[in-house]
C-alpha cells in the first residue's frame, strides 16, 4: 500500500541538567565469558563493560502520522464503508503539561522497559500512547447501505439513507465524530539490536543505533458519534499490530541516555466501539502509522 505521511515538525521537549556524581550506579566489569559484542560500525569496541543482564527504562513523547484508512460501520439497518479517510494526531502544545507529574500521560507519550539478554540484544515491553483524529470536514467515497433508521433504539439518518456504490460524500460533525484520542494505544513486546557508532576515550559517552521489531495489541479509548449518537468509551482491546523501528541513542553517562527514533507499523482494529450499544453497533479499520518519538532513558 502506497501512502504519504504528513511532514513532521519535531520538537525535543526537555533535557535535564545532570549533576549526579560518577559512581551513583555500580557497573559490573567483564568476565571471560561475558564479552562486549562487536559493532557493525566499529569492530574495535571501546566499551569496557557489557550490557548483558542490565535493565533499561525510557520515557518520552511522540508525533505520529497515518495513511488513509477505510472504516467499515455495521449494525442493525446499515453496513457501509468510508473509503480513504484521512486522520491526524493531536499533540499537546509545549508547556508545563510535559513536566507536571500529575499530567504526564495527557500528551502523546512513549514508555518502554527492557532487559539485555545479550550485550547488544534486548527484549522490552512498551506502551505507545498515540492519538488518531479523523479530519472533519472531509470528502470521501462510500460503499454499502444505510436505512432511514439504524441501530436499536433507532437513530434517524435523514438524507444519508440510501444505497451507495462509491459516491462522494462530505463528512460533517452531525454525521460522524471518530477519534482514538485517549488514545490510539499500542501495547507491544519488542526485540532490539544495538550497535556502537562512537565511544569517548573516557568511556562515559557513546553513540549507538537501535533497530527492532514489535508485536502487540491495540487498546484504544475511542470517542465516536454516529449520526449524533455515541460515547467516549473506556479502553478496549480492539485489535493487533506489528511495527519496525530504528533510532539513535546518545549516552551522556553510562546510565543516562537520550534517544530519538522512528517507527512504522500496521494495525488491524476489528472491534471498535461506536454508539456504545455493545454487540449492536461496531466499526473496524486497518491503519498504517508512522511515529517519531524522543525519550530520556536510564540503564541499570
């Protein structure tokens, strides 16, 4: 599938001033059976200790963009598909929200926790909190049918009642509101590989790449209004997804790093809540996404 991603404006939010003394964390040295892996960029590795057996955690924020998606709506009296629907993310404006502990989860955030089972391989658990908002108004094509009254109890559809075979229609607020804004959550398990690019003589700073694959579940909290009827639903396991990622890590200290990454993925959401009438009205869609995120991380 070919699609265009919107231009991303990347803003790196905040870098803490580091004043902790060297030696705050203890690092184990290499043994005869625990070696530092050679990098594909630099076979003469300058690190003096292995990552194997260590844990890491990082937190940060993202921007995301989405391919056009077909959304299928089904229920009593209707079965129609909106073709080529466009959507965008909804990043929070820069401000105190990003550093207020009580509000950190409001913006589009990323949280990952992992373990190095080899020097340059890790396994991780992650939660990517993105936001997906269908653009309103927009003109799309539609296929399927809509009765004059749909769902139970009945919802009047007015001028939208009819049989469709690819005609163009304009989506407006009174017809559709469709948002995964709390959010378009990707809960995944991943495997990552790391390769050193550069290391300082002191061993305190280094730069390395990270590449990885992820698979997991989509757990959105979806806000939908269909012909004016709907709800801001609670979290729901709506489908599954896969993603690949690539990024750079700059280790300011052996235990502190900054990371910037790009991730592209495919998600299949086949159980989306719409009007709130469970088992009656539902929607499904597949979404290709592209995500750029920046994090601050700790290794211990």
